[in-house]
């Protein structure tokens, strides 16, 4: 079965510093990988995805993620963190074939950006 | 603009009562999903549907049911609410064609079972 792991429950970073939120995956075949962000009392919002192509994927709000097949990782990054980036971040992988699929989510990483 | 809505946003009910949570999307997506979010567990899949009259069980489906009579709606029913079903529930939809594989989420329903 496909799975994703987010090894850190919480990541703290100072405003202006680069941030990394880690995600590793276990899939059979080519992975479809996603990052979502959740602000308090809100639903999840899509940030970015890797389907195929360039290993560095750019998304919303200045976030990017690097797909590394050999390390089975899809870490979320941002060059300069903002206090407003503080939120809960989820990594997800799509399981199944076209038309008959579902998504497996990690347990989430809480990002705190300190002023 | 297209959207996905959930109602009610907050619900308090008693153990043993039947509860239905509504989900409505105007994206015209075939695929719809229900999740519950609990601390330490992330999002867990309850039920999902690939189209009208299609429903499938997720990893935590016991005590829940869904029906899909049209493209826009996937209501989630708790047959006999239990305290273990106190949670935040999210509905999501996706298209999964034309390079659009991501899910769109509703704002969530916070359910408390007393």
C-alpha cells in the first residue's frame, strides 16, 4: 500500500530564514505527490504537486518542493519564511489508477514562524 | 466562482442520534471524498465516490454511510452517533483529468457527540 510520512510534528523557524518541511513516500510505480496547507478553522488548500517532469516544483505563496526519487522524498521549501506561513502542512500521495484512485495523507507538520 | 460548501459548520448531537452532514460542490467534479481530521492522525478517508450511484468505503467507514444521487452532492450520514465520532469532517472533490489531479476542500464541519 502507498503511504507518506511526515517525520516532524512541528517545525520552528525564524522569520526570513529558509524553511523545509519534510515528506517521504512509499509507492509502487510513479508517484503523484501533493502539498496542502491548512490555516486555523479552514479547509485544506492546495499548494503544489509533482506529477512528472522537473524535480523542482513551484507552487503558491512562494513555496516549492523538490522531488527526489532515490531518497523517496518530496520536501516542501521556501527561501524566506513569513510569520503568515505559520499553519499546518500536509503531504499526500495519490493511490490507484486513473479514474479509480484515492489520496493518502501524512499526519501533518505544524510550522511556526517566529518574528 | 465554483466552490465546495459544507453544512452545518458546527453540530452538537447526542449519542445514538442519526446525523447527516451535507457537502455540495459546483466544480462539476465526478470524484468526491469524505475525511475526518483528528489530532495525531491527520486526515483519514471515510467514504468516496467516483460518480453518481457509485460509493466506496475508506479506511474508517464503520458507522458512516454516503449516497450519491447527483454530481453535486455527497451527504455523509452517521447512523447512530458515538462519542468516538467527535471530530472535524472535511469534504473534498477532484477532477483527475486534464492534468488537474489536486483536491478541493470544503471548510469543514465540527461535530461534537455528547
